[in-house]
């Protein structure tokens, strides 16, 4: 693991160039540029707020930041997994020419998605400050940082696992897209946890790993209170397990994957 991280640091300038290239190609000749990445979650937030805030009995000023924060976190994790599953296939030309660490290609995807993620979180913070007229979230921004770092590492690990899986089984990306649609409605993004608690279905959320990162990142931004220590511990253990699985997958398949690209 240390050897892989050292190698990635050695080629950090190449990684930086890849991320910049992805952004440049994605927003080339675009008027709004990177602003397009915010258009979908903001549009969805407006629509869902109009439709569901009254239906769920929530005030729009509370529901809109809650929803936008959930959409931002969900979008980052989902796109990191789905787009990350194609990381090795998309980087085939580099893989055949340069002996770079394989983990650099999923990291390329995750860092690109992280830029949009950070911008979305800034919008959420601004929305909270304006709608709720409180500066409490600014006082606990330090508590958001560990959750974001854990989400980044977990997303990188998941992207790495699925990138190798997709080389051998190229329906992986399509299965992830279908699975993410199902998981979206099993995650408290457009509704709050108490909706399932009233139906005695809270165990669904307890088994949902995405909910860990939602609670770690969204709660401080909305409530101005740091998450409990046991939540950090649970998310940390889960992330370490993902990293171990990603490292094991890489060590097992990195010498064989070139023959399947």
C-alpha cells in the first residue's frame, strides 16, 4: 500500500494533468463551464422542494438545503463508482505505454468528481447561511473535513474495485447504474430518516453505507453540530475495509489486467 501511494505521489504532476484534461474536454466551448455540474442538483432540488416539502410536512427553508446536500454527496459517490468503473478501460492507451500505478486512473475520476462535489457543498453552505440566517455551520466546518476525506478515500477504493471488475465483466457499469437507481430511494436524500423510523424500517438505513457519509457531512452543515464520535469510528472502519479490498484486488489482478484490456 505504501509503495502504491509513493508511486502515485511520484506521478502527481501527471495525475494533475489528467484531471485538468478531463475538465477541459468536458467543458470545452461551454458558456457556463463547470457551472453545468451544479445545474442538475439545483434543478432537482427546486423540483423536489416544490413537490415534497409540503407532502413530507417540512418547511422549504429546511428541506432545500437538506436535499441539495444529499444530492451533492450522493452524486459524488455515485459518479465516482459508475465513471470510475471505466477508469482502466478509458486509460488503456496510457497503461500500454507507461508503467504507472493502476490506482492512479480511478483516482483521476474521483478527483474530477471531487471538484464538482466541493463546489456543490459551498452552495449548500451559502444556502444554509441565507435561508436559516445562522452562522453556526461555519463554527463546525472542521467537523466536515474528516467526513469529506473519508468519502474521498472510500470513493477511490470503490472506483478501483469496480475498475478492475469492469475489465473482466463489462456489464459492471450498467449494473452499477441500475443499482444506484435502487439505492437512491433506499437512502435518505429526498426524505428524512424519521419517515422510515415510523414504519419500523430504520434497519434499511443502518445497512446502507452511503448513509454514513450523509450523516458525517450533511449534519454539521445543516445543524451546526459535529457528528458523534462513534459515527466517525464506524465510517473509518468501513473505509479501511474498502481500502483493504481495493489493495487486495489491485495486487491480485494488476499483472493480468493488461491481457484483458
